[in-house]
C-alpha cells in the first residue's frame, strides 16, 4: 500500500472511531486485496446502529473522517447487514465480507 494512503487510512480510522463511534470498520477494494493502482482510493464499509437515512450517514461519516485523500465510505446498520446476508447480496458477501479486512471491531 502506498505510504500516503497507509497514513491517511490510519488517520481516517482513528477519526471515525473517535468522532463517529461505529461498531465495525472494514477495508475493501484494491487496498484490501493488496493490488492498489495509480488511482486507488480508500474504500470503507462502516457498521453503525443509527436511524439516520443512508445519505445522511455517508455525510456524517465523511464529516467525521475529514479525508485528505480519496475516500469512499458506505455506512450500513446491523439490520441492513442482516438483510444483505439473508438475500446473499453479492457485493456484501464477496467484496466486503469475503475480501475485506476488518480494521476495527468495537468490543
């Protein structure tokens, strides 16, 4: 992983934990697979108990993270994760859960 993205990933994770207080953070995409390219960004799936609308969750997470590099963040509730598991959602099953790396799990 390029050093600038490694530093930014660590900074963003720390900020999300402190300011957004998620249950879990999963890195997915090219950085998780170890095949970053020139245009790679940071792809994170964040699990958080909330009643906020999906678009508002994204905004909240980005405001908490204050990224300095390209960051794509998807915020799901535990109920949405359960629904994706039940429906065998291929994006969740293969890309995030299957190939992703859990970087934070609230204990």
